[in-house]
C-alpha cells in the first residue's frame, strides 16, 4: 500500500527423465553412444538379436559412419530390403537370402579375423568375404539409425522393431563359440565367459587355443528395461560406454529366445 511493496510468485517445473523403454518405431528412435567402438585394427565380432517390424528399405541395426560419406570409413549392420548386410567403407558382405517374416527374432553376427569377414544369421554362416578393417572415423556409434553430418540430430535409415543383446567383441569368435553363447545372456564379469542361466564356460577358440574372457567384451547392451535408467542404455562391459535414448517412448518386447536350450 505504501507504493514500495514488491510482489513475487513461484512456479515449480518438473522434468520427467524416467525413460526406460526401448522400442524402435522406424521414425525417429535411436540410441546415441558418441565417438566410440571403432574397429580400425585387429579382429572383432558384432552380435545382435533383431525382430524387424518392417522389411522394406534400409533398416539400421547399428552403425558408426556418416551416411553422407560412406566411402571414407566406419561400418554399419543393416537389413537391406530384408537382407542382412554388413558394410564397411565402400565394401559390403550380404546374404543371398532374405528374412521371410517380420514377426520372429533373428540372431545376426559378423566376425572378422584380420583378413576375412563372415556373416551369420541364426548361427549359420551365410557369406564370407576378404577385406581390411573399417577405416577409423569420429562419427558417432548409433543403435537403430545412421548418423548424417548435415542434420546430426536427425539420423536416417531408422530401424523399426526390436533389438536386444548387442555385443561388441575385440576378438574373432569361432563358430563354436558363437553357437554356444548366441542363445544366452552372459554372466557379468565372468572369465572365461559363461552363460548366465546355463552356467557353462564358453569353449576355447579352436583356431588360437584361447579362452573368451570378459576383457574381450568391448560393449554389452542388453537393451531391456532392467538395463535402462533415466534414459540411459547401460553398458555391462568394463568399457562403461553408456548410450542416450533418443525419442524412444514405448516398451521393448523382451521376447528374444534367451536363454534357449535344445532338448537334443
């Protein structure tokens, strides 16, 4: 009333950061891991379980390359009009057969021994090709899409469907090792590597007579709700390279056949 009185009010703004869902809608969903996971030297293996919701066009499972400059370096694992394909630089290795159904899970794997790539679908070798390592790149590693320089917050070739159990190894897995672990989640921290539900050590690599150890695992993303916290995809490997969920708002269907054991 004296003319010098000041009034104030306050407003509380709450930000909801509880994003713990991983379902790739094929429109704008992806996970961002920054400039990590180059495989520009040495042997390596990449694995992922995928259940595509759409088999048309190019659908990116994971990538570390610039879509505007494919020849320079990096790599990506894609489903190209239904055909699983691994590309590095201007090279590629692909299957001659295509996914026949968008309603089932498939296991994809690429192994590289320093001179030869092998592409597997459900543990069956589908293609072999000689080549060198992917050239190093500073482009970000993404799951569910591919980076492009002109619009860095808007990747392309989005995956539609579900992705689980992405594993990045700094070694070439033998076919026997791949068969042994493809249908299991891993016991975290175990050396030699062993299954979580079926606690048996992974056989030695028959080519090198070496065990598969936890230190060989460079990235381990289960992509299930238990391993997502506040919009972050947690890395279970010792690398600690977590990912940021981008635009993902719906639940992941955790129905991949893990674990699986034959009755035979």
